[in-house]
C-alpha cells in the first residue's frame, strides 16, 4: 500500500487537518499560484505516494485541482460541499471552515481518478437526463454531485468528473431515480 500525501491550499487548511489528524502528511500549494518547487515536489512524491487533493470548493481550488490532475498520475480527490465550507460570517470559503464531521465525511468518500475512462456518458445523455440545458438542471446536478461526491460542478465539469471517476449511465440513472422517489414521497406528505 502506498503512503498518502494530502494536498491543501494554505496554512489554515493545513492546521485544520493536522488538528484532526496529527500524523498525516500534508503539503500546501500556498494558494492558487502553485510554485514550481511545489509542483516538482508533488511530481516526485507521485512516484511513491498517492496524492489526495483536498482543496477549497471555489474557483481557485478547482483551478489547482485541474492543474495537479494533469501533472500527476496517482491522484485521488476529496470534495467538501460548498455549503459545508463557509466561514461563520459566510464571507470566506475553505476546508479550514468545515466542521470535523464534514471533513471526515469528505475523506471517507475519496474518489480515484482514472486515466482511461470506461464511462459511457456523453453530453446527449446529460441533456436527456435534464442535467444540462433545462430549467432545473443546476439543482439536479447539485443533487447528483452530492450523492456521488463529485464536488461543485457545472455541466462541463460534471461530464469531466463522471469520466474521470469512471461513472456510467446506470449509476447516474439510479441516483436520479432516488431523487424522483424522494420528490414523490414529499408530494404525498404535502
């Protein structure tokens, strides 16, 4: 089994994880401007370690996730939901602001990134399932993303993540059926 390296954005994220897991190995990117030395260190560590990206659920975090995913081969992803990562005053977002149980949940649902996808999903399927181009697509994507632990996604990012994590049509349809059943159950109650 390979050792794990957790990658976070800044020192506050680092401190938060160390508070909960004192023995884990963590590297910081020092924000969205990844230094060449940090990237070089991660590329070297990638040869012997699994790299777990646990980044803020915002634009900068997604940018870092994309850059590192393209450079590294043993990449895993942990996502914290946006609504679980806001500061108390709701002005900042980040791993550092999440509750212990939300961090634990994110780290229990780590996704492995596959280089060669077996996913059979395309944009046409996403449209047919009302995940893009429809009135309620954003909410449906949010539901699917939450259930599959994909992080915050728009239509294009959803397609990329479904491919990246080898998720097939059958899995998506099953999750969406649960959503329909929940809505029908709620309608019966009201």
